[in-house]
C-alpha cells in the first residue's frame, strides 16, 4: 500500500493490526469450513484447556500472556456457547476453575484435522518467503520484553533533544544566569546560605580568580545549566565540583551529565588527581548522576553548608 511505503516504520503498529485482521478474518472462515462454531479469539483459551485439567482464569491468563479481564470475558463467552464448564477448585474451594464441557472435548477431537491443515498452509507460506515471520516475532517479543518500544522512543527523544545542548566557558554575561539557576534549585529544597551568596554574587572573586572555572550549558542561546570547578586549599583534594544547577525546563536533555562530564574533563586537563563534591541524599537524581560520573562516598569532612550530608570523591 502507498500509505505504508510513505509512512514507513512509523506505521508498524497499523500494519501489524492490518495483517492480524486479515489472518483473523480467514481464521473465522476456516473454523466454518471445518464445521466448528468457534471464534478465533477463543483459540488460546480453548487450546490450553484441551491439553489437560481445568484451570483458574489467573493461571490461563499467565500461560497465554493475556490480561485477567480479557480471559474472564472469553471464558464467559465460551461458557455461553457451551464449550466450558465452571466449578470449584478441589484444592481450594474459594477459587473457581474452568474446563472443557462435553461439547468442548468433542470439538477438541474434531479440530485435529484443522490444526494439521492450517500448520501445513502456514509452512507453505513460510517456504515462499525470505524471512521467517515466526522467528522474527520471537526475536521482537524478546527485545521488547528487554526494553519496551516506549522506553526506546524516550531514550531516542532524550538523545535528540540533548544534541541541542552545548557547553561553553563562563563570561560575565552569564553571571545572572549562574545566580538564578542556583538560587532556583537551592530554594526549592533548602535555603540560601552565606557561602552561596559569596560564590553566586562574586564568582570572579570566589571561584575564577582563585584558579577555578565555571561552565555554562546553552540550549540555543539560552543558559539552562551551570557548574563550577573550584580550586581547593586542601591537603587531599585539589578541586571541588560545585554550584551545579539545571533549569527544570531542560530536564530530560542530559544537561547535568554533559556539564558534569565537561567539568571532570576540565579537572583532568589541569592535571588534577581527584575531584570532591558535597550534596544531600534527598537529591536522588543528583546523587545518581554523580555515581554515574564515577564519584564515590567518602567520610564526612568539615563543610560550610548546613544542607550537606554526603560527600563524594572522584579519583582521576
């Protein structure tokens, strides 16, 4: 069809539905051909019950991969058509089990020839194709179970949107953004402290002039994230990753990871052997980001911030 050629793989679901509808329409006529009064959608339940004793709806749903409500509806329809019986579970009287009725068992015998003929017809189709549809479906089911299509699309979206982010070095033009982005996240969870005002109001004096650096993440020309690398006067640690802040409007674009990676690379280019940081454990996404960058928790040290309850280091 021209539509599928034009839409391509975006129309995967629609094309699969169309194929399913074609097969289901033929299946209904196949049942009629063999004189069996059944609906194609009943087949999974019928097949499972034809192989053994009665089962609970929950057990059937688990075995065929359908939802409980779906199986419940199908068993109700099959019972009305005379194919199923419902009775109490011998092992647990609180549960009901369904099993094939006399009509259902007779149908299970009659349908054997249909099974053989349908399987041969499907094999003939497979022999005329270059790709084995059955194996392809198994592969797709495995891969989608491992990672859903939704998750894959979300990751692709995140990667595409993240490509618009670029990291630049701080200039005085970004001082207001540096302060506002930090104040926004700090006041969301905590309160501004004296050490915050010093660094944010006077970044040259307290960060840059002391051998530190500030990086800015831009989305287009708009600052959406900032992060500082502060030179420390400490016998153990040389630099501190600090004042990282990302605008809520830029969430999902990996801004924090890009900033963190750039700051770590800056420290490495300066010959630093380690990087230190302070945070708070209620900031779970931030802690997760630091761990992703390679930071590990260290023993507590003296800190000018009341909100700090975790300290981490990265060995370069």
